[in-house]
C-alpha cells in the first residue's frame, strides 16, 4: 500500500511546499496529534477539495497538556497513521518536540476572546498551547488552507481569531463532526473507553440534541452514567458569548472514569 512520505524537519517541509508552489499547486494542511480515525480522514478529504496537495501534521503537542493530563499515554501510532492515510495525503510532517520547541524556546501565543471560559475554565493551559503550536505549524508550512474539525468547536474559533489577528495568509476551513453509528463524536480519546463506559459515552450526543436547558442536560448526563460534568453551555455560535439573535451552539464536556469527552452541535 502506498503511504505518504514522512518528513520530520521544518526545512524538509518547506522544500516540499516550495516545489509544489513552483508548479502552481495549492497546499492544504490538516494539523493532528495522530492516532488517526475516520474523522481525521474526513478532514483530509476536505483539504483535497480545496488544494492539490495535502499535508497532515502529526505532533502530540506537549504545551497543550497540563502535567496531570494524558500527554504520556496519548496514543502514538505513526506507521499505522501513514497506512490509514494511504494516498489520501501527499506528505506527513511528524516533527520531534525539539524541532518544534528548540532549546531555549520562549515564545507563546495567548488569545482571549473565544478562548475565554468553557474549556479554559477546566484546562487553563490549553489554548495558549494550541495557539502557539498552530501558529508555528502555519508559519512552517505556509499552506493556502488549513482544516480543523468542529468537534473542537472552541478551538476552531480560537484558530480563526489567531489567523485574523496575526493576518496569516491562510484560509481556515471548518469541517463537520464525524460520528459513530450511535452518534458518539469520533475522537482519539475514545480508545481509552472500557466497554461499559463506551455505552455511556454514546448517550452524550442524544442528550445534547434534546436538551431543553443547560441544567436539564447536565442532570441527564449524570443520570446517564457520566461521573462528572465540567460544563453544558448554550452560547452564540459565532462568538461563544451570551446568546443573541444569531445561531446558537450547545457545547459540553464530561468525564467517564479517567476519560474526558467533549461534544457540541447547533441548538
Ligand atoms: O485538535 C488537535 O488535534 C490539536 O489541538 C491540534 C489542532 C492538532 C494542535 O495540536
């Protein structure tokens, strides 16, 4: 089976991108942390609609994990990931931590606006880590477009803010959530779920779809078997601020055992 070439340095990445550009080809980037599933493959298909060449970056970014989180046990499967991509991508950029954060690295991108509240209330380190690494990936690859899933809806808005504020010359494409047959949003962290937990996890999307209020949905998640609920929030879909006249989004994060799941949808 044909698999994409894997490069590990920014210099090699830039050389490939330069040769494609010289041929007049558009370049798409799909940033991931690997452990690829169908949701990621859907993002690469989206990229291929917009660009002749698609790069998938695979980098488990240490700066978006707090010390007590799952950085060490986060699944890593580069060869299997390359096999899953097959001909669906042209290049994998799989840098080392030292490549992305060289000795003495001291720059961090912090964003307010859409990064305030929700995930930040529970993972205060998260969006500075994401914004820093996404900024670095976009500057390293200089793609025409970059695709991000709506599964991490707040992250998508944070990335849009980053690109607008730093005037990065890239179009951010949001891609709908890919779900399992029972509606569970696909996520690399679903691999942590034990069978009984997996059954509970599948109820989150059903509860959000029929939610009548934040309080009602929170109680329904606990009744369904979630151990704790970080938040259920109904917000303005464009800003994540208080609801106004525009479209609304319901977003939730809850834990089953050691696994934290998030989901969101139109409301
Ligand atoms: O969504 C993810 O997988 C990560 O947060 C991202 C965007 C690849 C940055 O590390």
